[in-house]
């Protein structure tokens, strides 16, 4: 009798384990739903589905839960804080993932961030580009960057203004260890989808102007825009990378 009880206790998943199994199921189901939304958005506007990649925005998400998404075939992770990159690094060791930095990057954090990421999506000022260049010189390596553009005017503090984006591209391009690959924006947070869409259209127009300027070494293949609530609008305006957090991992605490 006692044996049966012991076995039962040993086999039954703990409350914690049950909650974590449920969370895993949710992430897998959420990813399927997100894929469906992207598929439909591409069909809607006649875009090739292969042009749109998903970056998992993993702020506040543990390495364990990130691994559930990686097991579904996703590779791109975006972190906002250097501290989180450091904390999750061991938990992601050996995982087939590519990390990008997508948060505001303070110049004094540059030395730490380069060890973890292959792309900094938030280059928005020349001082930051200089700090990156100096550190990369010391490391004798290079990094991919996106220029962050503020397409929502006063609503967001970070990002170069659309008017100054071409000249920032020219300046950053002179720092030979930064390989400019495209642009990133955080869209307008607004219930009016026309206004949100206009902010994404704004990024596309900046991309076109930079392309027209034909600056040596500057590639504009990546348009990183669109989040959980508005990925369809971003895809309609040409996004090649959508950054998804809550639609995949649930609401953040
Ligand atoms: C959090 C975050 C996202 C994802 O936001 P969701 O609405 O949760 O999808 C995308 N980009 C940046 C820069 C973020 O900080």
C-alpha cells in the first residue's frame, strides 16, 4: 500500500511542473497562431512569405521558455537589456540561436553587449557608433547594425528622426566595423491603425531615401518593424523582420 502511494507521488507532476508544461504548450500553440497571422498578412498584400522573418522579443522571458521556441525552429532572439543577455547566456549555451540587441543601448554598456550579439538594432546616434567602432577595433571584429528611426515623432524618445536618417547613415558608414544592414523602428502605439501604418510607411520611405543615396557599404535589406499587436500593418508596409514578444510568450509581468 505504501509502495503504491510512493509511486503515485513520484510520478504525478508537481503543481509547478504542470504549470510549466502548460506554458510550453501555450508557446507552441502561440507560435502556430503567429505563423498563421504572418501567412495571411503576406497573402493579403501579395508578399512572398519567405521575405518575413520572426525575431522573438524575449525581455523578461526565461532561458527555459526561450528554448521551447527554439525547439520549434526559431533562431532569432532580441533582448532589450544587457543584464538579461548576461543572465540567460548560460541557459542558452549550445542552442542554435542568434541574438540581437533591440533596446536602447547606453554607451557605457557597449563593451559588455558585443560579446553576446551579432546585431545591434538600435544605433541611433553617432556617439554610440563611435563607441562600438572603438570597442570592435580592440576586439578586431565587426558587428551588424540597424539604424533605429523614430517614426512616431514625439511619442518615442529614441531613434534618429526621419529627416536626419540619411546623414546618420553616411556617418555610421564611415565606421568600418559597423555593417549597416537596414532600419528598425518601434511603431506608434495608437488605437488608430491608419496612424500606426503611416509610421511603418515612414520607415519604408526612409529606407528608400537611404537606398537612393547609394552610400558605400550600406545595405538596406532589413526593415525591422511590427510587434504582436500590429504585425499585419508592418508587413503591409514592407517589414522583413517582425519582433514578437507577448503574442508568443504571453503578457509580461
Ligand atoms: C518588447 C518589444 C517588442 C515586442 O513587443 P510585443 O508587443 O510584446 O510583441 C518588440 N520590439 C521591441 C524593441 C521591444 O522592446
